[in-house]
């Protein structure tokens, strides 16, 4: 017997960890990406667009979630048995491109890329599984002049999108200096890199959690271990108090000037050639940036920058927004990081077997947009098009011609295409579209060769608060000759004539 049960309709809902973007959000992001691209191109970087899908082999071990080493990506097996995945960042595809087209690309190769990435991680407030990244990288330049160029370009970019000087700071550190510190502390043997690898891994993860656990928590993690409030114990690296002092000295080495910071770091790495080389690189970066006018109000040497030190091989940098915002509970807090990057000389080597120097930066576009909204520097509300209303179905050609004329004058415009029977619904539509102006021409106006131009923004203000006299002195709707339609609309939009 056939079932009478109706098939269930699909639920109209966004998948968990994803979201939809409308109107102003899309427009603001598009405008920001165009501004960033303009800065990158001015610095000589070329655009690159790679496939959203890569082979899992090409993505390699550089998965974003170190606590879930076999997770982190959306992957599937194709008909031929190959495993494919959505890209989780823009760096792994670049490494593949640099290896695949190494005989065709210029060296060094400067490229920028923008687009969505996907991470199969647990979603949370403000943490989505799909988000935009905007990267710029230089492949094939061993000199830290390339790192300095990236830092300067990042500073220019932040100011170009609307973050003024004083509201951000780019902080620079170096993995080689930390390695020198670990060598002095006795947990790195340059002649045997595999020795003490477990201890170094614990130290790196511990200092990466400095913001979360503070000095006492990090000391515990690089020492005997840490017991958290729930009673869970995390095994430590087993460093003695003296060894821990050296590591913590690195974290707290920042001084009032870059020269003083470098001097303190040089003391900490005494006896380590690798550490001394790292300090020399920081010194050179500071000198190159100073020479271009990027002072300490924009870019500073700061050993407390620890995020990414486990991944990068040399200089590492982070852009932090320094102004305060209110959190969801109304408490003041610093906005924090919106960009990070550094030197990763080992990534392309996976494909070629040869070390290829590379350095780059990634900007969190969604976080940067959120910061600008929090400061009121973008409105989060897009102005809609001028709406040409329809008073007579038989004159649709005339209305379409009006909209075309407005568009030729550089004005965004559309004709109302719903049921024109109820004129009030047309104005409600224009209101929902955030339209600034409506153009109205009925049979009477057409016979007299005029149009009515309604300023919807002014009309809303008048309706909300204006007195009768103010309403008379500031009419929201005017009648003008048809030939003056474009000029009048431009004036209402504040575009001049």
C-alpha cells in the first residue's frame, strides 16, 4: 500500500558554522579588497587565483588545528581514489604553484590572493568554518629586506582601509632568536636537531599560550607541568628554574627602543650563532623600515609576539589594533590582532627537495571589517538604487528609458517590477531597498512633460520630526521638467551637476 506520508520539505537553514552575507556587508568587503589590492599592486605584487580545491597531499601536514592532526579540512575521495580537500589557507596552494610553475615564474615571485578558505573546526561565536583571507607573499628572496617590505606594505594597507596611525601597531619577532634562546637554555642542539624535539615542542606550545595562561602558567608548562582549575594535569617540558628564566627572559625582553630591545636579546643569545643571526635580522629590518619612515609609532621589535613561532623559520610579524571596543557584556577590551605573517623557508621544499625562501602576510578581512564597524568608520548600511515607479503599465518602455538615462549618468537605478496597482507598496519597496530617491511620472505628468522627484531620506526625516513650517520650507517632493530629471536626482544625491 502506498504511503500517504508527504515528503519532508528541506529546512531553510544555513549549515552550522557558516553564514550568509547581504547587501552592505558584501559591498564593504568588496571595497576593502579593492583598496588592499591597490596597495599590493603599488608595491609590485601580482594577483594569483588558485582553485578552491587542492589534493590532500599538496596541503600536507600544515593543518590549522594542531590538536586534531588528521582533521581540520573538508576532504573527500574522488572517483579515482585521490583525496581532495577545500583549501584551509592560501599559503599551501602558493607552495604548490611555486613548485609546479617554478620554471615559468619570475624569481623572486611576488603575489597576492584573496578569497574564501574553509576549516573543519568547531564553530563558536564569531568563529566560522568559511571566511575570507587576503594574503601577500614573496617567494625566492632570502634577504630580510623582503620581510621589511611586507611589514611596510601591511602598515600602508591598514592606513589605506581606514585604520589611522596610532590605532594600530605592527610587532616583529624572529624564530631564530627563540631558537638561540633555547640553545642557550639547553633544549636545542644545532648538531642534532632531533634531540630535545619533544621538549622544544612543549616550550613552543607553552609560550604560544602566554596571553591565555600568563607568566605563571607558561613557567609551569615549560617546567614540571601545569595543573588547571578542573584538576587536569598537562605534562611540562621539564626545564629547570634557570632554564625557564632564560626562556621567560626572551618573552620579557622588550625595551623602550628597538636598539635597547636588540641589545637585551643579544645578551640572552650569547654563545648561539643562530640566535645572534636572528638579532642581526631584526636589527636590519628595523634599519630598513626606519629609512622608509616607518617609525616606532607604526612598527616595533617585540619579542612577546609568539603566535606562529612553531611554523615560521625567521622573522614573524603581527598587526594589532590598539583601540578599545566594548564586548558583548559592555566591558572595554582591546580589539587585538587582525593580521599575521612571517618567513617560512621550508614549505616549498616539500615539493622540490630544495629550500626556497618565502615570506608573507595574511589579513583577516572579516575581523578588519568588524573593527571598522566597531569604530563607526563604515556604516554597515548600503544606499539602495533610485527607484523609478510605475504608474501606467502601458508606459513601461518610458520608465525603463528613465532608468537607463540615470544609469548612463552614473546613478544606480531600477524600475519597480512588482504589481504596480498599489502605489503605496512601491514606496514601501523603495524603503526596504534603502532607496534615497523615487522618480514618479503618471499620465498627467507625462502629458505636461514633467516628473515628480521624491527625496525619500528627507521625507523620512520630515515625517519623523519636522513641524508644518519646516515641511513647507523643505518639501521632500518636487516637480521638474522631464529634461531636468537627471540633474535634480544628482543634486538630491549630493553628486553635484
